[in-house]
C-alpha cells in the first residue's frame, strides 16, 4: 500500500513535525529531530472496516511538547477519511478525542 503524504505541522519550538502513515506496519510515525528517535501510534484492523487505536508512545525526552496530539489527529483523520469505525484502546487517544470534540470523530467511534 502507498504511504499517505506527510502532514506538515510545527511544534512549540517552531520545528517542523511530519506525521508519516505507514499502512503496511499499521502505524503513524514522527521522526524526531532527524534522529533515530521516533514517536509512534500503533493500530490494528479488528474487522474489515474497524481499527483498534492501541498505543501511542513518545520518547521521554520529547514528552510534554504536544507531539502525541499530532499522532492522534492523524489517526482520527485517517479513521474519518477511510470511513472506518475505531476502538480507542489507547488512553491518550481517548483523552485527545475528549479534548477535541469533533462531531466527525464521534460518528466513527465505538462507544
């Protein structure tokens, strides 16, 4: 499967953050400062049109900078664009959706 084009955003330090969607590995990735460090959001298909957003991880040195919210937004936007249903196993995704109440997100979440 082809990768989605990276979405360009900026963090609090005005550094460019690119969220890459690796559909083959079922993950969203942000490479941090061009190094080997990376933040990831992992998901699995649990049905033909259902995904489980399972886990978000940001290295300790990069926490508190708003990096995880970019992963969460990319994942939720993917769910909406692909017209999927999502289980929100990851506590951070649950928090993100609660803090960013978008009607299009709620339509795609298993309650």
